[in-house]
């Protein structure tokens, strides 16, 4: 019997793959059989070495996704170096914290451009390739702030709420073209992105008190959801935002 979670022969493009959730997802996809194009502004040397150690092919693609300038090249390079793009994981993202009364246009634009605008145009570039090549899987990285308001992170909340809507819109447009568009909404995961929260004793305690699993998540915790959504096991899953949050939203 074939394994519906097997990703052998697939190529995954993962943005922000050098660290954190992106690295965790890249390694999980590779362990399931995928080759990996590790996209980002910091070369994902460690990720590439670990993917190759798993017996898969891996290539670094340099791209600063604070603008949409590199999106076409990212897809072209993945096709040139690894033969195609079957899976796209839009993981690269940033956060800026400040009171909304003081929030600057720069902090708004930087976050929305990276977390939302570049995601859409990378979906578009990959989607064009996938439509012409029999389909594919797109996984966007959402957030608890796709569902909730958060505090002191207005551009981040806007971007991640936007990711929820965009994921559903693209699923509506592309489900009939063989592309599955879904999202993973990580809970509170110990990475660089949340270093400030982890270091803030009060916020850390408040967060821990609300997580039924009673621990911060790890990048590895995102792997199973990514493999599922990237695989044929999820062929009939469309426009879904899969929370991987230790139960945060259930509370
Ligand atoms: P992280 O460790 O800070 O990783 C963020 C990744 O995005 C890094 O690889 C980073 O590259 C890359 N990146 C940022 N700006 C970029 C740009 N302009 N061009 C290319 N790459 C860029 O944080 P993380 O927690 O793993 O975050 C990954 C994703 O998960 C983000 O979308 C984040 O919003 C989301 N998320 C995280 C949590 C959490 O609790 N940690 C919860 C929900 C959602 P550099 O290393 O070069 O900066």
C-alpha cells in the first residue's frame, strides 16, 4: 500500500528556512522524502546540510522578501536547481511591537510587505508554475493573530489576519486547478520571533497559563502538519487554517 504522506520526488520551496519554524518544516518535509529549496536572506547552510544528511537534495536560494522583486527568480531558481516546485511554504515573516498610538508607517509597511504582500506574489509566481505543471500544495504560515487581536502588534495582526483571508481566496480560485492552498497557525513557538515574549517574565507566565499543553511549542511541532498539508493525504483539504497550538484556541 502506498503511503499517502510520502513526499518522494517532490520539491518544496520553504522561505525563511535558516532557522525557527521554517527550518523545522524544511527538515520534516525532507524526512518525508521531499527535496528542499531553502529561500531566505540569511543563507540556510545548516538546514541544507541537515536535509542532505537525510539523503535528499537541497539548495540555497538567496532572496530578501521585504519586497516582491525576487519572487519570480525564486521559482525559476527552484525549477533550474531542483526541477520544479511542487510545494511552497510561505514561512518568512517579521514582527514589530509598539503601542498603536505610537506605531510608525515604517513598522506597518515593513511587516505587511514581508508577511502579506510578498506572500501573495510568491503564491502567484508558484501558482503559475503549478497550474502549468499539474498542480501543487501551498502552505502559508498564519498565527493565533489570524483569529485573535493580539496587543501592540497592529501590522502583524493585520498581516496574519490577511493571510487567513488570502489562503481561503486562493483556495477558492485554485482548488479546481489542482492546487491545495492551506495554512498552519502556530501557537506560541520558541523561536527568535518570540524571544522578547519568552524573556518577559509576566507575559511568559500569562502565556504558559493559557496553553493546555503546558509548554511552548517547538519548530519540530510544526512538522507533522506541514507534511500532511504537503501530501496527497490532504488532497481534499482546501482553504483550511490548521492551528498547531498546544490547545491555545480551545481555552
Ligand atoms: P524566526 O526564527 O524569526 O524566523 C523568521 C524567518 O523569516 C527567518 O528565516 C528570517 O530570516 C525570515 N525572514 C524575515 N524577513 C525576511 C526577509 N525580508 N526576507 C527573507 N526572509 C526573511 O521566527 P519564526 O517564529 O520561526 O517565524 C516563522 C514564521 O512563523 C513567521 O511567519 C512568523 O510570523 C510565524 N509565526 C511564529 C510564531 C511563533 O510563536 N514563533 C507563531 C505564529 C506564527 P533571517 O534569519 O535572515 O531574519
